[in-house]
C-alpha cells in the first residue's frame, strides 16, 4: 500500500534535516527519503581526507535552537568532515528526526497527480504520496566524472571525492593521479601528498587559494563564541555573503597602494574568506583592484613554491581574483616542493585518454595505482535533473527548463504546485553561507504552508510571469560584477547539460537583499504566487 504523508522531503542533508524539523513542528506528518546509507548529505558523501568547512564552524551551524548551540562544542574554527557528520547526527537525535528518515532511498520519480498530490517513487520501488514535496537535494550533489575515453578501463582504484568510501584508503607507496584543482582537490592534496608514493596533480585551471588558518578552539574562545552566538548570526544576516567577513565599507580605488597592500596582508593573515569577502568594496567590480589582489597572491605563490616554473603554473592566468570561489588552503603550495609531487598542466598537454594503467597526456603516459576525480558537480540543477519530475499536465521539469532553468526565488517552478526546492538555482547560497540560506528558505516555505493552512488554500504555485521576472533579475544581478566575465565556472553551469551551460545559476544581489525580498513577498500575501 502506498503511504500518504502531508509532506515528503527529498534529502537528509543540512537543508533536509531542517525542513523535517520545521514541518514536524508545524504538525505535518513528514517523511524523508535519503539516497545515502547515512544522513548528512554533502557531509555524508564528501568524506575524502581533508574535507572540512571553508567557513567558520560557528557560522555554518544551525541557529534555530539555543539549546543546541549550548550543547554542541566545535573543536576547530573550521571543523573537519567527521565532526560535521557527528554534529548532524547529534541534531537528528536531539530532535528525534531519525524515525522519519528512510535511508538508502534514492528518489527516481516525482509525479503530480490529478488529485493534487505528489507521488514519489524510489529507485528500488518504494512509493509514497504527499501534498507537499520539498527537494532538499543540495546544490553540489550530482557529482561529475569527466568524459575522457577510457574512464571505465582503468584497472586500478578509481575514486570520486563526492563518493568517497567509508574505509580508510592507504595511499602509502602508491602512484596516485588526481584530476582537478578546485577547493576539493586543494583540501585532499594537502592531506595525502606526504603519504603517497608519488602524487600527480592534473591541473586544467589554477585557482586563487587563500589561507584558511584553521586552529583548535580553546576553552576561552568556546565560552566567548557561545555567549556571542546570537550576535554572530546577526552579523551573518547583514553581510553580503552571510559570513562573518563583510566587505570593507570603502573602495580600494583612492586608497594609496602601500595602504592597500598592507590591508591585503592583514586579510591574508586573518584567514578564512577574509581576503575574498572582507576586502575593499570594489573588489568585485573594479578590475584594477581585483587584479592587484591577484598580484599580491601571485607574489605569495612565488615565495612559497621553490621551482619558478611550477609557481607560474599555479598562478591563475585565465581569471582574476574573486570571480570564482577561493579554495581555503593550509600548506597547499608547499606540497609542490616535495620530490614526490608533480604538477601536470593540462592546458599545455591535455589528457588524451585514461588507460588500463593510468593517464595519457599527449605522448606521455603515467602509470598509476589510483585515480582521484576531484572534478566537481553538475551544480544546482544536476540532482533535480537526474530525477524524473512531472508537474501539472505531465510536463517534465526537463522540458520546463529546456531553455535554461527558470525559478521564482530559486525555490519554485511554474507548473509544479506545492513543490519547493530549498536551494535550487537562482538563490545566493553558492557563494554565500549555505546554512544561513537554507534556514531562511525553509522558514519561508514552512511559513507559506502555515499561511495556506490558516487561510484555507490547498495549493501554491508561482506564476509564470513572476518566474520570468525572478530569472531575469538573477541575470541582471550580475551586471557590473567581474564574475560576469568569468563564465567558465560552475556558477554558470560548466558541467551541466548544454541548455543550462553558460547561464548564470545564482542570485548575486547578496544575502541581505535576498532576505528582504523573501520577507516582502510573504508580507504581500505571497505576491507572484498563485494560491488556490
Ligand atoms: P570545482 O570547483 O568545480 O572544481 C572541479 C575541478 O575539476 C576544477 O579544477 C576543474 O577544472 C576540474 N575538472 C573538471 N572536469 C575536468 C576535466 N574533464 N579535465 C580536467 N579537469 C577537470 O569542484 P570542487 O573542487 O568539488 O568544488 C565545488 C564547490 O564545492 C566549491 O566551489 C565549494 O563551493 C564547494 N566546496 C566546499 C568545501 C567546503 O565547504 N569546505 C570544500 C570543497 C568544495 P576547470 O576549473 O578547468 O574546469
């Protein structure tokens, strides 16, 4: 028999767990379907060595429960994956969420029926129905393997960082090849370089990495962070990207160069996203200022990497500072001073194929025991597109998005009533604080459902006009930003299907404005949404 619930949540990661908590609080009988054999979403799948927060633990944690904040102690300023996974289990246990989560339940089909209910079916044939569906499928979930010839032929061990096995992998003495040099690759390279027999880093595009400066939280800091938790969350509501680091109130232009340089050094010493997000107010709009920060970082790379030729390869040439997410690093650049680490520049010699024994670039073949794919995700739309989602009249989401994704507020699609995506395309979360955005969006969704119940409405669906307007507003939010010139990133869906590639997938107006827009839409009785 197909069980009927009030709401079904897809995914038990940060936003799925919070959705479940809030929906149950509202009194909705809610079921969660989670593909993993454990909860945690991103922090379940990405268990590669070195995986950790790139923003401060106490800004990433949930803010909704003072008791939770009091009871949980982060051991480091930037906690590592095992601790984050433990935290999410702690949350699930504390709020008795686990009995409502079905694990190992990858959703294959989501279909809207004539009786205004959604039927959800998992790959292994489990079925359930509900009036509301919340896709809490994350923004970086659909992992991406490159389409090189021979990927399937490699006889050694192949690993994708987002499908990392639970058992410890022994790299000692092994010849390891890693493809990718994004934030994930940077984290894992630092961790395994010393252990591997030889590590070959296959880099297509270098990134502007900034120091993370992680350290343990001492008891005094612990007390202080707990006492200031509310204040910290308030700061995160006011800063552009929802982190502690808010942009400087003055533009760099007009400040003497020597002063600017000292400012960059201060931010470099501070760590985390300070250099990227706490910089002069024109860092994202003024090519000269961004170029100068790039010059500052290039100098650091040259100081830290012994071989000048390798240093030049590690300095990005195709994009200026700030236009892609900056990987946080500890001693990334120093790894390239090891005799057992080689950097292969794929711009000069692209990969021609993967063989049974290793990787071929031009006429060079490197024998390998392990290949690690740190090649990223089909960002934002990937997981939604991997499911078969059919809305009103049997129209599929793929069809609806055949000319690129269209959303209202990043959370609803026209023709898909009572379906919400917590962190769908066109929300700011990707270069912002994900938990802060997830909490904002879930609160809005649950508030909308509460409003419907109180006012006797059965369904809510965005109008096509409001959807067009929001999608356009997201494209417009890019204007004047240097990011617009750097379209070769997952912000623009580089790994996604052709109809999505090249379209800006975020809202770049910042968290405070986004929050304001959400509150305003709700205050106006869900303007742009049709309540039936
Ligand atoms: P990514 O930023 O998309 O990087 C993927 C890397 O793989 C890039 O270097 C890319 O090169 C390379 N690549 C992709 N396809 C390739 C191919 N066919 N051949 C050679 N190289 C290829 O992915 P990611 O590093 O997993 O990070 C994604 C996002 O996840 C980050 O921006 C960040 O938001 C998030 N993240 C967060 C944390 C954290 O919170 N602690 C940690 C890791 C990641 P190109 O640049 O040339 O395409």
